[in-house]
C-alpha cells in the first residue's frame, strides 16, 4: 500500500509521514527528494515552480509509485500534491484512466490555517522552501474530495493515530 500524505509546505508532511511509517514499520519517502537541483534552487530563491518544472518531478514520482506497488512495498510518501490533476497523475497509469494502485493507494490531507502554517514555516530552519511561497501554495491548493482530512492543530502522535484509525490500520 502507498499512503500519500499531502498538503502545503510547513503542514507537517515529513514529520507525520516519518512517524506514521515508523509506527507501521513501513518505508518513508519524501517527494522533495525527487526534485531537480534547479527546482530546489528556484524554491530556495522564492520562485514558484511552473507546470513545466513540475512535470518531470511528477513523472519520477509516478514511476516510483508504480515500482513500489509492483514490488508490494508499503510506503508512506510525503508529497504536496496540491492540485487534483497532480494527484490523478500520480495514481493513474500512463493512459490517464487506469488506476496504478486502486485500493492500494490512499490519500491523507493534512490541513491547517494559513496563520498556523506561516508560524511553523517561520520557525523552521534548514529547509529550501521559502516562507514567501506559502501564499502561492494556498492559492494553488485544490482540496481533495477523496482523502482522509486531518487537522494539524493536534500533536504529531495524535495525528498519526487519527490517520491509522481513518485508514483502519
């Protein structure tokens, strides 16, 4: 199974994803690690990524998801996946119709207010994602209709338990 933890930058995808993976004894992967050096540098400078910038990144993630599923790996993937089209691309085969994982891919949406996330980003250090890009992240965000919604005001441990309960695992 692949669990995609999605949301804007600073919402806690990596923290929650690592804790969830650890609690399940699954592999954890961060979609940020799939970005090109050029994309990382753009974000570091506060420049939003274009659709052309994102395309190879999304393709690499789709290939990884297919590979994990073929190998029957259980993976928690932290990935912003802000637009519905991105999420659909990640879980649909190249024909755009066939589910890559079907019931073996689950989406968890970490949701928080702009003010809370801005405060978290301000406190975060050693990350390339500029605080300046938060407004563009919220503008780009298309909330999913097919996800488990989790409010991030709770502690990470409570959030992980809510995710596990929501997924029935």
